[in-house]
């Protein structure tokens, strides 16, 4: 039985310091029927050179160069060129678990669903924190899934695109693309539109993606309060439309309108601070123990020397 082709779309802009790790994680997938669409969005560093090396070594990698036009248009270029039955996304500073594509495909095909969503690992420095909202392997109706999302509308688990696999036919049939007007929450808008054309969703308890949030990245850019509220009001219209289309808006009206006051987050930040504090405390404790042990050894050595000196004095006296 022929395996379906999966398109992995990666927008790239000045990513030379971590790009190779991302691309290597795609190359090393246990599911081999993939195409990796590397959309070079006008990089001025060695990113293009790194991409070309991968295209020379592995014909599954395809480089597409374009002028710097932003992450949304780069992803849209990937969608237009995707040949796979399914597609997924990755960011150039992140990486995939080696079984990520296999897990996604198996669940979508075995469950006969239109979308698969998995947990992910939040990477901060050397710490990896498992993150998910639905930590079970389930087959969910769109209505049930939307009910779960209403409880945590700003959670990364629902909002981002890199922990999901989509059916390319749905995207291309309904002309679904990322809106370049949204410099924030463009992932969530894409997901809201996609969900309107789904029937069933597979959730995967495994953590299949490693998300690295760098200081100074696009996600870290600060929008003005006024601009944030303006974007949220616009996005709320799409959010409401999803729930109205499946006739559960009235039952979830308060939760849905509460999206205006929710903020995009992944609780990994809090968990990281806790773990980091524990590491610092443990390191300090270890240093104190080592210091006390060294002092104890020094004291014992001094006492031993004193005893030996006393014995020698007495021996000489005799």
C-alpha cells in the first residue's frame, strides 16, 4: 500500500543559527514519504546556503526563494506549492519528534478524521516542558472540540499550526490561506476557518513538536494595547462564526466573548520559572553541602595533624 505524501512547510528568515536542527528533524522522520518546502523569505544570512545543502543531499527538500514578505505570505507560498495529501507546518527555530509525521498520518487515516492535533514540548534553555490541553487519544466531533476550545481560546494548543496536521484538499478546495493583515494570531484565524470544514478531529496525547520561544522573535514582539484590542475584535467575528455554524454559540456566548480578555499564552513560562528556581535552589544547596564537606574535611585534617604532632612531641620527650 502506497503511503500518502505529506508536505512540511517551513517559513525561513535569517535562521542560520538553528535552521539545520529543524531541517535535520524533518530529514530524520520515521515516515519517509514527505516533501519539505523551505520558503526562504528574503534571508540575508546563510539560511539559503543551508537550505541548498539539504536540497543537494535529499531530493525531498525543495527551496523556494521570495522577497521578504512576512511569515503569512511565506506559508501561503508553501500551501500553493504543496503536493501532499496532508500538510503540516514547522518554524525554523523549532524541531519535530522523529515519529511526528507517522503519528499524525496514522491517526488521521485510521480514525478517518480531517485534523490531527498533538501535545508539544516547550523548550526554554535546557528545560523541556510537556504541554497539552487534551492529553488523551480521542476522536472528537467538531462540536465537542469547539466546546473544549471555548474553555481556553487563547491557549497555544488550539491557536498555533505547528502541532497539527491538515488535509490539503480541504485547504485548497476552500481557498484557505493566512491573512497577511494579521501580524498576531494569524495561526488562530487559519484554524478557525479550517475548523468550519471539518467533521472529526483526532487528538494525540504524545508530544510531537519542540517549540523554542526566542527573545526577540516575532512572537515576542509587543503590540500596542489599542492594536491588540482592534485585532481581537476583528478575530472575534470569525470566532463567533465558527460557533454559530455548529449551533452552539448561545450555549457558549460568555466564554466566546471572553476571548477579548484572554491572552495568548502557554503555561510553560510559569512552569519554567518554577523548575528554574528549583534548579537554582538545588545548585545552591549542592554548593553549601560541598562547602560544608570541604570545611569538615579541612577540620578533620587539622585535628589529625594536631594529634600526629602531639604524638611526635611526646615521643621525642621520651
